[in-house]
C-alpha cells in the first residue's frame, strides 16, 4: 500500500465538568486527508482545500505531527499529505486536532502500524502544540480512540476510554464569531475555591459513572461546569439563552465546546437532538450572528480509513 485516504473527525473537548480532560468524538463533521508514500525523503504538504492554511510543513499542524513521527520512525521513504479541510479552524471542535491526527494515523497505516494509539497521540500532541502553544491531548484522544476519552495525565500520557451510551446524540451550534485563544485563556480564574473544586470533581466522577452505566438521568445531573463556564460564556453572545432553550427542549446538558465559540448539547435519542437543534437555531436566528448547526451521533470509532 502506498496511498491511503482517511476521515479524521471533529471532536468536543472540555466536556462541561471535564475541563481539559474529557472529550468525545463526532460523526457528522471531519476532514478528509490523503497520505502518500514517496521515494523522496521528508514530509511535504502538496494540497490543501477548504481553508487557507500554511503549506510549510513546520507551520501546519499536520506537518508538525508527521515530522515528530517521521523523526522517530526513520523510514526509508518520504510522505506527501493532502488536506481536504471541512472543519473550520478556530471553531472549537478540534480543527487542528483532526489534521494532527490524520497525518500520523495515515503514515502509521502505510508503515504497517508500528505505533499504538497512545504513541500516535504523543506525536499528534507535537502538532497540536503549534496551534495552541501547549501540548494537550483532549481533542486528539477522542479523535484517535473514538467515543469518550479521559486524559488522566499528559506526562506520562495516560488515556482512558470510557464507554458511550447507545442513544447518546450531540447537537453542536457554531456561532460565527471569533474568540481569540489568548482571550479564552486570560479570562480564566487563577484560583478556585475548595467548595467549587469539590462540586466539579464530584460531577466528573458521576459523569464517568453515568457513561459506564448508560444512566441518562445521572448524565443530566452531572453535565455541569461551575468553574470555567461562568467566565468563558461572557465571550459567547446569547450563551445563556441557547442553554436555557436547549435544556427546556430536553438536553441532558449544554456547555462550551473546547474554548468556544461552538456550544454542544448531549441528549437521548435523535428526536430530542432535532428539537434542540430547532430551538438553538431559533435563538441565533433572532440575532445578526450567522451560525452552523449539526446533529451527530457519538463516533465510537474515531479516525478511519476511507480507501
Ligand atoms: P480548533 O479549536 O478549532 O482546533 P485552534 O484554535 O486550536 O482551533 O486551531 C486553529 C489554529 O491552528 C489556526 O490558527 C490555524 O491557522 C492553525 N493551523 C495550522 N495548521 C492547521 C491545520 N492543518 N488545521 C487547522 N488549523 C491549523
């Protein structure tokens, strides 16, 4: 095999109480990429479609993660990468992570799978660091492992896969506003109270238990973020209105996806997800903010081969 076409999915990180640790993988949105072995050594990005992104290997997250693996594997060939970008960069659903994952997943397949999923995540973290200035894996892990993942630690990298309840759907709205990553960081509190920390880790624990036992009522009681959301929601106009409407329409929870501006909900069954889509759309359609909205089943497979 000298060429492979893959689908690299969008992901939701910072799942409410699981700030910086919990993520899940989406089915409905993702990039396509072609990875090709070449005789000439090195990594080259030869085609980008969809969004204006750098072709220089060292400036594109797909190139940086590919280089990290390439230096480790020292193969007797090179690779070309084509990116068909469908996930808008900066939308908060892991656009950079999808690229970082796609290149290393494709190369690993073409090399006969010398690396496991955790090792692939390590290489992809090098690419992700280019976009976010720090090595983190909360979007990468769900893209590589599929379903829900918890990043227990990054040094050493320790990823835990969590089961996905069968009827769980996500509705994700992307208001077309720009949030600077630096603003999303600066707005965070430097210290938190012990009382809030206790509530937050109780919710993370119960959310993980609820996912294991498909306890939708417990998912609803656990999907809360009392630490980060009160600050970051200030950067997303109409967040409270969207959340109120979504919960009223049956959402198990509603929170900021990644560092925003996308907002996600989880719900039981497609019908409720559709109702949530309608009410969330209604909130933004009364404003002058454009938006995209998608319903997605949780993607339990993650990045995959198309051909
Ligand atoms: P998201 O949360 O949607 O992944 P980020 O803010 O983390 O968005 O990443 C987007 C940033 O990474 C943009 O500045 C973009 O120019 C840069 N970037 C570099 N290469 C890529 C790539 N292949 N795909 C997406 N973004 C990339």
